[in-house]
């Protein structure tokens, strides 16, 4: 399996990446496993998945947010030559303690307008921030520390040799690694790539994520909902999450609890997407057609994960394309996407495995938790403490909007009292 995008040469003679297909057993659980701990589920995803996207070369200005396909080496050192870190006066050598006077030569060195000659020993030259250091200069003194009459400068030492100058390549040396493959290119990376002379960047094609909602009860927001029907909350949420993660989101709409219709929709998704996210129909009930079709295809695993909210997660391949069968409950669907689908999709996209970064803060709540499963509470920080949503009910969608992240409570038994440390993971750490 691989991306349907057209691969292109990078311009360096290297061949485009050829992603290997996923195996049909990539989601298989070890024999005898019933409940899977969160860490074990994450480790299986981390070790069994591989990139499925091809690569292309794009101009630097189009590289932001893309996954770097190969290591990029610096074409030019940064800085390219020694330069001044301040506005001042340049000369050679260290200055000992005491008063000093140096004659000033004509001319100056400025950024982009270097001084063409060399500065004689025992003389100084006017130099500005960023200017290439002229020959005969290795030290610069701040203009604020100097008295100048236009012909000579007077100042007091001591001053170390090399003061207020930057060495050539002290940041990056030409030929050295600038950025490693698998990195998602940030705004700061754009500055670095430009500084070391990179005009074209080898990147992965964007992972194409198809999103499909299932269920007879679903109607589109704006339509008329009759008794027993609800508006489809999952699809808008999952599509926006896929875009926030840097992927290309494909809206496959809704499909009723009809196995033939679902099969046709999955076939269409497999022809246009690199990964499929479904919500609803992932358990083992009469109307759980997602899991039934994956079973029928011979590439289905139901991971009963020791997590709240979430637990059942259907994983499989449809025509070689990985499928994440998410719970139909929006709270559980969002948590499972953040904890499991997001890092897995990052690997499929060719990026590094990304663990969300959290930090410990005092709890503003109390809670008793039984051992055996990990829990994620909708939370936010106020006055330096973690507040949690008033209800843990997974049907309370408003709690997702109220929250600014999740409090993660580990697998062990826990009796949390106000003031105890808890781990808070902000939504921003997940890329939202």
C-alpha cells in the first residue's frame, strides 16, 4: 500500500521513497490477551506501523507543516563568516586592564557591505552588528564603552580576545545535519533551512485521512432531526482534528446501518485515502457493521483497551488501508483519537512517534479511582490548579469544549485529594 500521490525526484538524484505495505497482522494482539493496557497498545502501534506516504520535493515556502522525507544537510555555514555581534569598534587581540587609545582607520564594516581591506595592527575600525569581521580584526568593543573623536577611540580594559564576535559556523557548519528526516517543519525550521541555503525541501506527501460516520440515528446539522435521531457531532470534530494534525482530511459523509452501503463507502475510501477513521459500529452488536466487515475481510482486531473513556477500538485493514474504528460517543472518539490514532497516523505520515507532553500541577478536585485502567478527565488550569469537568459522563460533549486539555490518571489505584499532583496534558500538546 502507498500514497496515491505522484512521487517526484528530489533534484538530488535520490529515488523517491517507496513505502512498504502494512501486514495484515499488524494489529494482531498476542495470544490470550483480553484487556490491553494503554502503554502496551501504544507500544504495539509504535513498533508495527510504518510510513505509507510517498515523497516529493517542494519549494521552501511550501514546506511549512510538512514531514521531512530525508535528512537535510546544510549547504552553507551559519553564520557564513565571522561577524560582529554588536555595534562598536573592531581591532585585534585582547585588551589588558587600564586605559587605551587606538587610531581609527577610514571606512567601516556593515552588514551586507563588508570592508574590503585589512585593519593594521594597533588600529581600529567602525563595525556594525552583523557585519563580516575584516582581516586584522578578531575582537569588538561596544560603542557604549568607547569615546570617539572621529580620529581615534579611547576605552578601558580588560577585554578578552574574540569578545562580541561570532565565529563562522558556530551555529551550523556546511555539510552538517540541519534537520533530520521525520520532523514536521515548523516556522523556526523555515528560518534555519533558509539560513543554511536550502531552497527546495524533500517532504512526505500529506497523509490523506478519510472520515466516515455510521449509524441510522445520525442526521446532518441543519437538517430536521426526528425522534431517536441526533446530529452528527463526530465527523466535524474528526475532520478538524485531522487538519490540525497537518493531514489532508477527506469527508466521506454519513452512512446508514447498511452493510452493503458501508462496504461501498469503504471501497471508495480505500481508493482515495491512506487511512480511514470511522465512528460508531465498532463493537460486536447486531448493527456494528464496521467490525463485522473488517472481520469478513480477515484483517480485524478489537482492542479492548483498559482506558476510560474509550475501551473498544476496532483496528484493521480494508484493501490494504488501515482503519481505526472509533467509538460512536464523541467524548470517547476524541480521547481515542488523541491517545491512539494521532501518534499512529503520525507514523503512517512518515513523522516521528509523538508522545504528548504533560506536566504535574496541583489538583483542584478529589477523586477515588480503582486499579486496572487509565482514565482521562476533561480538565483546564485555573489559578495554577487543574479543574475537571463536573461530570465524567462520556455523553457530555460540552465538557470537551469547556476543557483545555486532559488530566491523565495512571493504571494504578489512586485516591486524589485537592492539592495532590496530577498530570495535565494541554490540547496544544496533541497539536490542537
